[in-house]
C-alpha cells in the first residue's frame, strides 16, 4: 500500500483511528436443556444457526465509512488492536471443551451460516460448505482458543488461552461500512447448565483515507462491489 500526495494537489492523506466497543456477553444453557441462549441484557449478542445444527453466539456491528465513500476516498487499514478484559473468557467449572473465540473485521456482512462455521477448525473466507465469502473480503480475523485450566487463581472458571491464529488479507476498501463480529464458537456442544462468557472488547482500527487515481479507484470499487455478493 502506498499513500501519497498528488502532484499539484492540496489533498493530504488523512490518518484516522476508528473504534467500536462490544459489551461483554456469552452463551449458556439451563439445567433442563442444552439449547444455548444468550442473555437479553447483553446488547448485540444473539445465537445463529448454520448447517447440520451448528450454532454460535455472535455479536454483530459495524463502523460507518460513508463519509469517506461520498468523497470517493479509499480506506486502508494499517493495524487492528483488540483491547479486552484481564480475563477474556470464563467457563462454568464443568466445561471440558476447547472453545474458539473469533474477532473479525469484514468488508461485507457475513451470513449466519458462515458465522456458525466459526468452530475452531475453519473461519469465514476459508474453503468450507456454505461459504459465500473468500479471504479477499476479510480485512482482519483472529481465532483464540480457550480451554479449562485447574491451576491458576480463579479455579476452573478461568479459561486458559491455548492457541492464537490470524487470517484475512487487509485490502483497501471503498465500501461504506466495516462489519465487526465477535463469535463464541461450538455453542451447540454445550451440555445442560454450562456457560461461556467473554469480557468486553474494544476494537481500535488505525488506518488512512487516500484519494487514489481515477482508474485505481474505479477498479477497486468494482472489485469491492463484486465481492459483496447478493447478500449485502
């Protein structure tokens, strides 16, 4: 990515920091049925269902870029920082699963089927049944897998981070939104009276807007809207 000042122009590259806060939330079951639910008190969280009964707890939101697109400017993400709680995930004491937690910044809205595939083995944009996106559309993605631990302070309820992986291509975009997701995977595998809770998260996205040459801008806009698919 090369940001520039056009010769003979007063246009300067504008460095920006975008922010999106996500409330703490989680997935739980009652003592009579392993059907996962989320607390209505936690704004933005919901249960989504994919193929073969797969379920995940998801927070959905977006950051508005319409002010830049109206001026025919391109957004370039430089860095994504995810600030969170001291204990980013907690389990009930009975859970023995490895639980994946995803943080995603996407150029396009993701379908419930794609989000339900966040099970620790795959991710939106990977090669999997039901996927409508590819990695060209994912700006940033992180998978953190947590497991029950028995030695740290807090007992079994404090989850231990066992792996961290990243995905996404971080392309520039002329779309009018960045879509933000936090996903707790494998909700369909919880037993009765089990719960997974993640702490509040703050996405801090640093980047810049640049006025590209006409041909570059037209081609990038064409690609962005072709990739958006019929579900945008």
